[in-house]
């Protein structure tokens, strides 16, 4: 009996002396390579997300360097919305959480292609490198889409709704992101209501802005419906359509002048 008790005591001491197993820190990036183009007069934010899928927290160190420098360009870096200073630093990341890293390039009116990279480590472990490439031009690229009609003028009874449409064509074989914003003239009759229909759906009248992806070479009727609700008068509605990656260079408009009799 004494021998059995002795063995149990030894086994118990052995297990009590062992530290619990800790899951090694590991994290992955949503992307390791970012390539963008746009206007030399606008800033561009380039985003990657570092996800820690383990329960182990860690302290991540980062270092930023330019491999192709464009004179006059500046960069700023933020982690989870907090602006970083200098070209290196660190941040803590909890277990089962993520960190959003944004590199914003400011071309400050200068054409060129700048490349840079950020390296990330946790202790002695390399987490990887994210590369960035941005090409800026003071001559905006031609838009990747066309509108069949840019100006519409028509009339209808004040008791009737009228639908205006322009054919939207994605000129690219790749999907593109399009933002539309509907602007109603302040002098329009107060009781008029407006509905915008894109390739997704016809949105409720209070929706005046949307951003959606359009498939490569896709063609659809972009429509604006005006309902005067029995109020006579003349009003103007203009919808701006543009690629958000270069809103200044790609904007096109569909302007409607409607008269309700």
C-alpha cells in the first residue's frame, strides 16, 4: 500500500511541475501585395488586415521602407485607426483578433510610380512582408464605363411618374466598382420623390448613394424615376457615377430636367 501511495505522489508531482501547453502565436494577412492607380492630386489608402486566429496574444513589430522613391511623395501609416510615427514601430494584438494596417500615399501632385514594403515580426518569428505599388497621374485614365445618355429633358402629367434611363456599359472585361450619387436640385417641388435603380435593385427613395461592383462587360439600364405626386413644376436631378478609386478622373453624369404639367 505504501508503494502505491509513493508512486501516486511521484506522478502527481510530475504533472504539477509541467507548464500548460501554450498555442504558438500565428497570424496571416488578407493580402501580401497591393497595386493601385489613381490621380496625382488625391491621396490613396491601401489596406491589409492581419488576423491572429490563435488564442495567444503577441506584440508585432513593423518596419516600412520605400524601394522606388518618387520625390515629393509622402506616406502615413495607421494601425486600427491610430496614426503611427516614423518608419517603424510595434503594436499589440490580442488572441482571436485582427489589426487593420493602412498605408496612405500622398502624391502631392507629382506623377510617378512608387513602391514600398512593410515587414512584420513577432519576437524572433517573421510574419511576412506586404508590398505596395502605386501609380499616380495628373492625366486621369479613361473611365472603364460609358453612359448612353448624359442629358434628358421630358415632361409628363403631374399625376404620373416618369422613368428616365441611360444604358450603363462596363467597357472592361474585369469587374469594376461604381459609386452613384443622386443630387436633387433644391428648387424642385417639395412633394416630388425619386427612385434610383441600378443593376442590383430599385432602391428606396431615401437612398441617394450606393457603391457596388459591376461584372466585366456587363450592360444594364440605369434608371431614375420621378414621381411628382400631383405637384406641377420643373425640376432637375443629376446622378454622378464614378469609380471610387479615381473619383475625380472617372466621374460621368446623367442630368434630368423634368416638367410636370
